[in-house]
């Protein structure tokens, strides 16, 4: 992992961010030799979950809305 001084990061911020995006490598920003921040590449678009990704993977075996649950309650007996 590459490290860079904060003063240099401040002067070349846009170029460093572009390099992180292009090379997909993190950069540690330091202040007086001590780590202050880590600049990491953002996740690839589409890498996360997508709406509807599980469509068709489940089956409903009975009616979930009109289920008779009276046998489960003692007070109804």
C-alpha cells in the first residue's frame, strides 16, 4: 500500500484520486509520518445486491394472508 504525506496529497488530490480509481490500489495519507486516512477505491458499479436479484428463487406453498391460525390460540378453543 502506497503512503503519501498530507501536504503532497493536498497539492495533488485529484491526480491521486484518479490513480486510486485506475489502479484499484489504496493510498495511506500521513501527517508527520503517522497514518491519518486511507483512500480506497469505490466498489465497482453493479457489485452490490440488485433489486429483484432473488426473483423466482422462492415458492409460496400456501396463502399467507388467509391462513387459519385459530388452532394456534388457546383462547379461541
